[in-house]
């Protein structure tokens, strides 16, 4: 089990293989981001995207799935969820048919003010497509359980 | 039709009413964020969330849906999608049964470097629950079509 105390700044992880189907892209966009360029081929062709692309929030959601699968399968971390996200960039469109993967690096860690049972780490997270081109990046601030509470 | 040129810094909008069902919370978490505290009542009760809460990415997705409905129904903006998000904070848990709404404010606008047909604005976005408590906030950088291309 990985607790806050076990995290090492500089640790890098590469994981995930998420194939994006057209069906899933349309389903997500229909529910949560029904802009024409995410739903209609002709409307998308008329924009700077060039063709139908996934909602950026769908890319974020698929990335979360890869992160959770990696936590469960490999790291088994005592994560308490994320407090926030900085500097999220949708760098390139994600298209149906793409296959995504993730690279993370722990760039920082610190106690969580006022909560002696928690710490947090900041994880630089980059998502790549099958051509190894980055499509999205962000820095997540993730809360972690401490093995032992911080002393006052 | 609202173009980049029409945007006024300081403009505020309040909109949306998104009722979060338990069924939808579980469906999203099952697909995209299957951490125990988003799926299982007992596991959630043992965490700082206190009870089963929505994935933060689900809150972001529901917020996008309210934004798109508002763009369609009211503003009719020539948005070209968002380039990124800064300073996203999940301030409080969102629970099944909550009803969410959005407040936005245009805090900045500028031409988009190298793309004379586009500009962008930054929108401070805050999501509230039915008790008027903020649950999430972020600053979105949104690309907009210009009515007339910028001169070189």
C-alpha cells in the first residue's frame, strides 16, 4: 500500500491504452458537450478541428479512467481524490479511432494544511495519442492518506 | 450571433439547473472514475467525503452541459472550443440529489497569437449547489471566432 510518506518526487509512470470509439465519443458529447463540432461531421469539417473530435472533458474523463486502473493494478495508492487541476491544456484534438496513453511525474509533495492525516502531491500529467503526440496536459493536486498523522 | 469583438470584460452570467441523480453519478463513475468512494456507500462513508459523491470530472462534464445549453439558448456564441483550464478547484463534494448551477464572468480577452481569425476570452466559472455553496471553480480560456480577421 502506498501512502503519502512513500511518494518520491521525480517518480515517473507510463501507463494506459484507451481506444476511443466513435460511438463513445458521440455518447459523451451528446450528454455533456453537445456542440456541433463534437456531434456532426460536416459541422466539424468547417472548423479548425478539421473533423469530428472528442470533447476535451471526455479526454479528461478517459485519462481519469487510465489513472484509476493504474492505481488499482500497480500502485495501490491510498489516494483521497484530487483537490484541483492547474494549467490544463487541450493541445491537439482527440479523434475517434485514437488510442491514448498517460505519462505522469510527481513534481512536488507537501502536508495538507489543517489536516494532519493528509498530504498532497502534484502530478504533471501528459496524455499522448498513438503517434506519440501530446493531446492534453495538466498538473493535478492529489490528496493522499498519511501512514502516520503529521505532528503539530 | 456573438463574436469575439462583441465580448465585454466584466460580463456576468448566471444559468443552469442540473439535477444529479444517483443513477447518473454511478454510471459516470463506473465508466471513468471507478474509485471505491464514488461507487460504494460504505467505502465513501469511511473517507473525508462522508458519503457517496460524484467524480470531480463528472461535475466538470455537467458544468459543460450547462455552458453549452446556455450558449445555444441565450448567447448563441461563435465559440471554437476551449484551449485550456486554469486553477480548477473541487471545493466541496457534489452528492447525488444535488442541483447545480453556474456563474461566469469574462475577466480577460485578447487576440489569439498566430491565428488572425480567432480571439480568446478567459471566463471565471463557479458552480454552486442548491444551498448556494460553491462546489467547483476554474478559469477557462475559450477560443472565439472574430467577425473580421485581425490585421497583421
